[in-house]
C-alpha cells in the first residue's frame, strides 16, 4: 500500500568548515523502491549536540548518515517522524523516534528488530548500529517530543560514561565538567552525582546552573583556582583550550586528565590533549559485564528518572522551519538560552 507525500521536501545543510553557515534547500522527492519507506518529520531537537555531530563527522561517520549535497552536510537530529509512504513492513501513519536529517523527509530501508527497526540503507552500513536504530511510538504533543528528543540522547551519553568510567573517575581529587549550563553537562551531573562534580560555566549563567539543583558546586570560568588542589578529571563539554589552560594553571594542581565530550565553545576550540568519549563504542563492554536485559532495564529506569527530574527545569522553544537558519547560526556560536530546550516543529500530527 502506498501514499505519496504531498508536502514540500527540504533540508538544512551546513558547511563543515564554517559550521554556522547554514542554508535550507528544497528538493524533488524520488520514488521509493520495494523494501523502503518514506518518513515525514514531525519535530526534532536542535542543540549544541547537533553542532558537535558536524564537527566530529569525520571521526565517527556522521557524514555518511544521509545523502549530503556536494561540499555540505545535513546535520543529524533526534526526533519523531511518521511513515507517509511504504513498500515495506512499516505501517503508514506509524510514528518512530530516532536520528533524522534536519529537514522534512527521509527514505529508509527498514530491517525489523526486537525493539523496532534498523535502517540498512547501504551508505549507513559503516556507522555504529545504535545510530541506525528506530523505536516505535512516542508522545503526540510536540512539547513533549522536543523534551524527550533533547534530553534522551544526552542522558545516554552520560549514562554510558558513568557506567564505563566511574570507577576510574573515583581516583581523582575532583571531577570537573565544563559548560555546566549545557544539557549534556546536566545529564553528567545527574549520573555522576555521588562524585559531587564541579560545574564550570560563564559568570552570567552561574545562577541558572545552581538553580537546577543538579550541582554541589558551580564556579565561573574566572575562578578555576577555587576547584582545589590535587588531581582533576575534566569532562570537557566546552572544547575550549583556553578553559583547559586555566584549569591546568591553578595553584598546586596535580594530574589533569581531559575527556572530550563536546564543542559548545567552537570559537576557541583548538587541538588539545583530550581523548574523545564516544558512547556507542562502549556499549558492548558494558553489556558484556551486566547482560543485555539488565542493561536495557537499568538504562530505561535511569532515563525515566532523569527525564522526570529535569523536564520541569527547562522551557521549550519551538522554532519554525523558516527560523531554522538564523537559529542554527546562534546555536553554532553558543548564543542560546541554556534554560530552554529548542526544537523545530515540521509537521504536527
């Protein structure tokens, strides 16, 4: 059974070398083939996390997810979409959560799994399987869609880091998280709360970060000397060499280990001695230790608690497709309100 999409097809693309340079382009939908389905996006989250996907695309294969225009890249975004045309096992009208192109439509070649389906389109074969998986159903309300699409991927990163590295982090005198106003850092503070991580943020955002209730200590970047003496593990969400130099320059500092998480400060990012943490690559080791069923139960329960605890912390800002280009430029410069979850509403059900 088929139903042809009748909406204008479009996508956002950026220049990987000038990540703030974004344009929206329309395109003519191509017919789907046997075994394929076409999705129309409903809504997707937009945050510094998506900018990081572009900046690290070459390292992790994000640039192979979608059919990119020459010399440009369509940012991957987490969100919800509905099947509008199908020559596969997917039912028209069914809603799915996963990683989509920033735009209006996507054609997938689904292979059904226990949890949902995996897109086995050839260009995605080299990517970590977690990025090709899609889960059924979800909330109809776009505010809740944006909330879940904003927080779930960041919680997953924080969850994996805590399960994989918490034992190692315990041997440091201090655990420091940069860009503490970001949602990624908030998730890290939740998952590592028994280590009392120190949050670093800009002076004007200290009040907001403290008000979330997730942090024991919050310091402005100008007060890194107050972290304290001894060894430090830095979970570097900012990606700023200036901030790292300031941490290393504090009095009586000991060993400083930097674990790269993100790039919320792209304007001051430079090559640095930091090992990037890539959560999907750690899943197999954690599952091997605890078992697949226990892993899935623990992850879902932790996500449920985090979403319940944090959803009231943030307002939701809905961006229209017409406003997406300037909003992306602001995101890429770190010029967004950290107290909001931001998302683009493409089509409401």
